[in-house]
């Protein structure tokens, strides 16, 4: 009887932990499956985001290349347009040179040259190129370059006395500074 009781107790003790382990494992199995599926979801999400990031970087690189190419083409065609618009002026100069060789009438030559100058000034104005005003203007280092100074009295101090080379602006940007004599 003792042997049977001992066997029974051993079986009970042996069965109890196994039953508890089995129950615990059964409870943990859904959690483990849950955790595994959550990890898989997160890994899939990471892979998706990495793919999107890679595609976005490639798209941006293509965009940058395309815009750089467009800028280059725009600069080339803008220069082409300016020179194409200047060709009639070259034609006028050629006609004026040919006319100067055939005529002795200085007034007609002068008038032709003045017409070409007016046409050229109109071309500059059309392309937003304007001369920088210097007559009686205050000396401004943003627009003027002082070639020399001249003692001109207190009224003319800091003012432009004379312009030796006219300056120009393209819009609001100075493309050539006016070379001036400044009163000292």
C-alpha cells in the first residue's frame, strides 16, 4: 500500500507541474503568437518605410537633375534671345558703315548713327537695362565707383561732380558701376 501511495504521490506531483507548465504554455502560446505577429508587422512596416524612403530619395535626385538641366537650358536660351534681338542692330551698323563710305554728307551719317543709338537704347530699356543716374547725385558705393576726388567746396562734398563711364542696372542689380569723380 505504501508503494501504491508513493506511486500515486509521484504521479500527482509529476502531473501537477506538467499540467501547470502545459497550462502556462497554453496561456503563453497566444501571447507568443501575438508578439511574433506584432514583430512581423513592425518588420514589414520598417521594410515598407525603407522602400518608400529609398524611392523618395531617388525621386528627389531625379528632380534635382531635371531642374538643373532646365536651368542650364533656360540660361542658354535666354542668352540666345538677347543676341537674336541684337542682330537687327548689327544690320543697322553694317548699313551705316556702307553708307559712310558712299557719302560725304556728315549730317546724314550723324543722323543715321543717332537713330541706331536710339534703337539700341530702346533695346536696353526693353530688356530692363537702365543707366545709373549720376548727374548731381549723392555718391553711393552701391552704384558708383570713385575714380578720383575733386576739391569742389562744401556744397559739392560727397556729390558726383562728373561721370567718366556710365553705369548700368539690370532690374535692381548693378551690372556695371558708374565711374565718377566725387566732390571732396
